[in-house]
C-alpha cells in the first residue's frame, strides 16, 4: 500500500510537536511526512525558558536536524506557502513548486 503523504505547514512549536506526535504514533511504512517552513531554524520562543538558559543557542535547532533519525520517513522543505488547492489536495509554494498531500496540517499562526 502506498504511504500516505502528510504535509505539515509551519514549523513552530505546534508544527514540530505534530511531527513528533506522528513519528511516535504512526508506523513508518504507512506515512511520509513533509514539514514546510520558511525559516532555516526552529526557535523555541517561551520567555520562561529563555530566562533559564545562559546560552540561547540551546533554544535554536536547525530544521535539518528534525528528521535526522528518521530520514526514510520525513523531510523539511524550506519555502513560503502562498496557497492551497483543497480540491486537488495541493500546497503551492512561492518558488512555483507544488506539493501533493493526502493529509494536511496547517499550523501557521
Ligand atoms: C518573542 C515571543 C515570546 C513568547 N513567549 C511566550 C511565553 O513565554 N509563553 C507562551 O506560552 N507563549 C509565548 N509566546 C507565544 C508562543 O511562542 C506561541 O504561542 C507559539 O509559538 C505558537 O506556536 P505555533 O506553532 O502555533 O506558531 P508559530 O510559532 O508562529 O510558528 C509558525 C511557523 O510557521 C512558519 N510560517 C508562517 N507562515 C508560513 C508560510 N506561509 N509558509 C511557510 N512557513 C510559514 C513560521 O516561520 C513559523 O516558524 C511567545 C511568542 C513570541 C514571538
């Protein structure tokens, strides 16, 4: 059976959390994950945490590291999403590229 294409738009705390939840709860042979994010790095924002650490770099993670342990399951696509075609199940990027999905999670606050 072909793997379902899951596309998550937005790599904030909830987008990265969604990736983590899918990795924990789904069989790697059933799903393929693409996280689309316009930035290079994930930044953990809560102020409380920033007050607790001396080295701010510990709150920054390059998105390239997200699927390091799961290269066969997921990838991060850097780009700006400019639109969705819900009938065709397609996400459109500013670059002109389009990504097909079976399941879309949109978390761009
Ligand atoms: C400076 C700061 C301090 C904060 N401190 C606290 C705190 O102490 N406690 C607390 O509870 N909350 C705090 N917050 C709020 C908290 O960070 C947000 O509630 C939380 O980040 C929301 O997460 P999110 O994943 O929904 O959205 P976001 O963190 O906004 O993530 C959305 C992601 O989507 C990406 N994106 C957006 N549009 C597009 C697009 N068109 N194409 C591709 N990518 C896109 C963005 O680059 C971003 O990485 C703070 C926020 C900020 C800015």
